[in-house]
């Protein structure tokens, strides 16, 4: 229902756990069915939920989702919810696809596991070849992982070792955008631009440098009325950061096609063209972090295709299997691979379950569904309707901005539409955790309420959704946001 959450520049002292339903609203823990009672007791006693205030469930039920079908999931009491977040930006093809599950089962009975450490297996070979044919440019080499954080970590390690191999050992720093989330492992966390989720684990690996994000709704005054000018300024800030740090010390720039954290920031026109030019000028690797944006979220297999830029590395995970098995990885250009094809050179990095046979088989079956049902075409055909449906919410006084692309949207909430005044930390806590998140869940919509930066609600439904599902989302949001405004 939610992903890692923390406050950004506008809420630096707010709590940094995710915002999700804190407890079921009906009855005491485990009331009714004995099986529900037993499961609730076991969950509260033994299960440690990620990015979650565990105290929230001391006197209430843990939400337990037991099955899914298409665009919907069901809890242990049989209540249906529209999955407006695709699980966690993952379930592209929807829930309950037996053909994909059966592909995994078949592979498990044939070869359940073998590592990619000096060996290969057919499914990893087939998937690597297929991904290379889909990827833009010369991204012909695939290094598999099991998650997005591992993919980001791998990309930074590759950048460091690559530059050592070509005689530039001083290049180790990475630039990323303010409030951007790139993962939770120690290296990925150093790239992440969210100070409150970093602080408990410091000191982190050195080298993370922040640059401005592309939130035009909060653009500086001197470019607040000029989208293209704002994009040029934001891109030029990357060049200025490289020059401040010293080009000889900068290895890579990590950017999402649409930045997730903070509430879906699309790139302004010309932004990525300018970033590519800057990276080429200073010999910096451009990493397109597409853990969320790849595999149809923006109507293309890779978000970089939508915005017409060529990365040196693409990191991916989530939608490559639609969540039917864990898998991630990075796609690497021939140039970056070349030093590792000679002599004794070895990329000194590996993951036990990377390119797992079952996960690879699932990914291949998932991509078959993409092709057979033209899911990319479905997103492109319906994204304007999705946007227009959500933009109806502009008539509510609490809705300041609706932004995004494809099937990936954020709705920013404000106290004052004219001045764009945001909520204080305490107000945001009461609004999002105290009411909105639970109310939306109770109303049957799984989405994401978040205040990394300014308060937002995010939507990223399965790619099989259509206008009727957009309308359902809008109606639930309208009702709950109207009630929220009356409580302010």
C-alpha cells in the first residue's frame, strides 16, 4: 500500500515511516472468524513490517491481503479493494494471471535454482537477449539482481570499477536529485536524496551529491512561469554540481525518468537532452533508474524511450515480473562492458539469487502478456483519459496540483490553492496518517499518501486498467478529500 516514506525539504522533522492504514476500523483485533483471530495474533507477535510503526497495530488489526484478481485485491474478510498502486508500482499485468504462475511452476520442476556465478541457464540467457532487444541504443549486456536497491548498488559499483579500469580512479561521486528515492541498501541509500531515512544508518559510503528535482509546481520564482526555462535551469544545476565537485571526481548521475518520491515529477521539455549533453562533456555515466518507470508504467518498455534520451545504464526491477517473482538488474552499454571482456578483468560483484531460473521464466511469461495484450498500447491509448479524470479533482480546494505521465500520477494537497501554501509537519501528520490513508483504504482504494516533500497522493494502477477504474478512483478520492478538507 505504501513505500518507504520520509519528509523532504518541507517536513524535515516529521516522522519517517510510511503512511498506510494503521489498523482495521471494524471491531477489536481478530474479531469474528477464529482463523482471522489466529492470523492476527501471529502477525502481531511475529511479523515485522517494513517501514512501519509497529505500535500502530498494538490495538488494531493488521491489514491482511489474501488474494488478487485483475485490478483488485481482497482482504481476509473478503472485502475488495481497487489496487491503485499496482501493489508497489509492480503488478503491471494485474493479479491472478495463471499463465505466469504456471510458467514459474514449470521452471521450478525443471531447474529450480542454479547461480550465474561462472555458469548460465537457459531462462537467464533468453531473458537477457529479450531485454537487450527491447532496450534503447547499445544497452546489450544484462546484469541480474533480485531487487531495485541491488540494481542501483550494482550500477554504482560498476561505475567505480569501470573508471578504475580505464585509468580514472578518482571518479567515485554520484549526483542524484533532491527528495529522490533510489533504494535502502547502504550504497543506494547514499544516492537517495531523503535525509531522514539516511540518518539512522550514517555514516554512509561517501560520494552522494544532491541537485534540484523537476517539481515545476514548486519551481523557483525566476522560472516559475517558464517550464522550458525551469528545465534548463534544473539541468544546468547538474553541470554546476559537477564543476563544484570537480569533474575528475564524478562517476555518474542517477535520474528517474519521472521522479517518484515527492509525487511524480515529469521532466520538463529538453531536460534530458541537456543532461545527456552535460554527461558527455564531462565523461560522466548517465544512469536511468527505471525500477518504477520501466515495463509500461509510462507507456513504453523503458521510460528513457518516452523522453528520447540514451542512458549508459538502466536499472530495473518491479514490473519486469509484475511481482510474480523477485527480479531486478541493470542494462549496460557496450562501452562500459568493454574493459571487462579483456584478460583477467572481472566485475567483482554478485548476488546469490540473481537471474533465478524461476524468476527469469516468470519474466519471460510476463513479457508475453505485454505483447499479446498490447499493454503499452493500452497505457498510451488511455493515459489522456486517466489524466483528465484525475484533473476533475482540481475543483476541490485541497487539490493543488495533478501531475505525472502514463499510468503514474501524483496529486499534491495544499492549504491554499492561490498561494500554494503547504501543510505544517503537524498538520500533515494529522491529515495523512490521522485520516486520509485509513479513509482511502476503508473506502476500497489502495493508493499512497506521502509527505516526502509536500503532502501527496500517488496512483500507479495495473496497466490493464481502463476508464471505469479511473472513474472509481476519482469518485473515492473526491469523497475522501472532501471529508478531509472539512476536518482542516
